[in-house]
């Protein structure tokens, strides 16, 4: 065996059996090793940001660590933005990155770069294998790191000679360390705090899982506190039968309004909420002045055990209120954002997975879908746009028996439109709604937020994606995906009904 072969065997025996790949010359021995093991599912992505974003979506839906295969420092750089998003989502990913052979790194070859340096800015774990004999153990350590602290980014860099030189046996992956838990006295103080007037419990990450959010909701119902979640969440169960929960807002003033009456904020699996950006004359934090922030359980701690301990401390016997199915009537007539929300809420299939990168449009889609058929909702984490199509790709690979619905703006989708090709090649069951508002609408909003009212030609041309107008039906067809353009509510309803009734990738361009 060579080093690459021992790594593949280590990954498979350690439970890593999906690899989202965009390889190059320095990864060829690893590619050959993968080829000898068809039990490893290899999914080609035509851009590294598609691979890293797909790995994020896969982890969010399965909780199982996938691998990516990237090419040297530039390839890792191309995948950086969606690794940033994955890090914010606390997704566990193992990146395998090829590099030049050790002796070749002494020369200034065209692709030479600081692979370890760029990795360390986004990875919790970075290691460069020193020789083929160490590759298997390095890989096992990377997998363990990716599974640690509730999910981390781990990057293993393989100089080409460590992949092709002879090596011995694969290594065993050791279980990650046990997650830390708060002291019993800390849980008791949190229980007391939640019983006070004006208290709120903010949960995030694993605490938003279907079982744990029910525990949190029972705690809220028992104590009378409010149950909150961030606006951007990695995954949350919504629709009929889901627990009722308030989410924070994107707009600074709306966020402050949500938090205005909160006197004590208890955090479980969540960071202290902060507004997305700083703006002139506006606060960085949405909480009211004097709010007491009680950090019960950090995001890298055991939020499951913490919520159960809190539940036990309070002796909760109360059932949590849940959403009841209430589907709106199908809209007709001209197109509007409200009607898009109504159509989606009325037609969303049961157990769909909704990937939300709709940015400005999404604010109009989340309220009506609260009482739609039960579904999971995945948000853009980290704020780096271009995650929607990759997340949908990974979610569809993870859950082939569930319909995936990707909500994205036309500007955002252009970052990673190559994922449409991967959806077609893998026959992934993804319906993509591209909201074609012909520009980066969020930037128009942000320009106003910083106090600029007079918009001239230069700013306008940096916000618009017109002249030429993007043709999303043609773009979809060019990637092997069928597409439909709709300009009114009747057309949208018909397109959704057709797309939801068939298997495979489909794109709907919603002109709005």
C-alpha cells in the first residue's frame, strides 16, 4: 500500500464514506486510491466552493463527517468562503488537500503557496503529513478533530510524495473527547433566572435539533420565559407539529424590538447575539441596556445534557405549544413577494429540506411557511453568499428520499452555479427557486443603512446584474437542468406543482 491507500482505508473504517471532490495533479494518487474503493461515494464539484458548501449541507442533515478533496493553496482558497460558513454552522468536515512533493517545495513553482497558512485561518485542526508512514494516523486524528466539540473543520495536507510512497496499515479513529457540561450549580442558577419576569432562553446549533428544541420549549412553557433562536440557524424543524419559537431579526431596528423586553437572556449552545454589521449611530448588540446575559452552555459544550439537566432541575411537566397545519390559498394574479410566500407555504412537500439563501426575499417567505407541512430549514451561516446551491447539493446527497428546495437570489446563485451540473450528474432531487430581481438587493438596503440616500451611476452599476440580463433558464439548460421562467403567481404555482411532482433537479426563475 501507499500513503493514499492507507488514508482511504482509514477514512472508510472510521465512518467517512462521502467525498466532495475537485482534485488536481497533486491528488492523483489519492484519486487512484479512491478508485479502488467504490464504497467511498465521490461527488465531483466543478468549483471548490461547491465542494466545501456541499460538505456543510451533508453534515447538517446527517451529523456524519464528510471529506472534501482540494488542490493546493489556490484550491483551498476557492473553497474558503463556504468553509467559513461551515465553521459558523459548526459542521464537521475533513479537508484532504494535496501539495507539492516535499523536495519540490524548495522551488518557486507556479502553484506553490502557503497551504497550511490559509488553512489555519478557518480550520480548527491543520496538519501537514511528514511522510507516508504518518498519513493514516494523521487522517485518523483529522477525523477525530472534525467530530470534536460538536463539529469542527479539520484539514490534512498531503505532500504528493507522502501519498505515493509505501506505507503500512490504516489507523483506527479514536472517539472524540466527551463534551464539557456546566456545573450543577450553574444549571440551578440558570433555572432560577428563567423563572424571573422578562427572561428569555436563546438556543442554537445542536439545541435546535428536533428532540432538544422540544425540551427547550417545555422549559419555556413551564417557566413562562420566551424561547428564542438566532435569525440565521444551521438547521431548524418548522411547519405543522414543530414547537413554537421566536427568531431574531436581520434588520437592526427589528432585532432590537424583539429583544426590547428581555431583562435576562440565558444562552444555551448560542453566542451572545450581535447585529450583522455596525452602522453609524446604531448599536452592535440588539439587547436593551441593562440586560443580564447568562452564559449557561457555550456552543462547543454539551447542549443536550445541559437542556436535560435544566429540565430536571425545573421538574417540568408542561407540554410545549406546537404549530398547527394551516395552508394558505393558492395565489393568483400578478407576482409579489407575499404571493411567493403563499405559494411556497401551500405547496411545500412534507419533510422537504429548505435551503435558504434568499437574502432579502426570505423575510417574506418564513412567516407563511411556519404553518406549512413539516420541513427542515437550513440558513446561510457566516454571511458569505454562494452557499445556497452547494448546501442543497450536499443535503440532497445526504437525504435522497427527501425533496430539497433551494431559495436563492440571482446574484448569490452566480457565485456557485456550477452546482447545477453536479445536481444533474447525480440526479439530485432539488428544486431551485432563483429570485430574479436583477441585482444585489441586499446592497441597496445596506447602502441606506449606512446613511447614503443619493445613489449615482457607479453605485447603481455595482448593485445591478443587468445589461446583459441573466437568463436562468438557459443557464440551467446549459448545466443539464430543466428550467422554467415565471412572471406571475399563476405561473409560479404551476411551475412548483410540476417540479414537486417529479424527481430530479429543476430550476424555476421567479421574476420579481
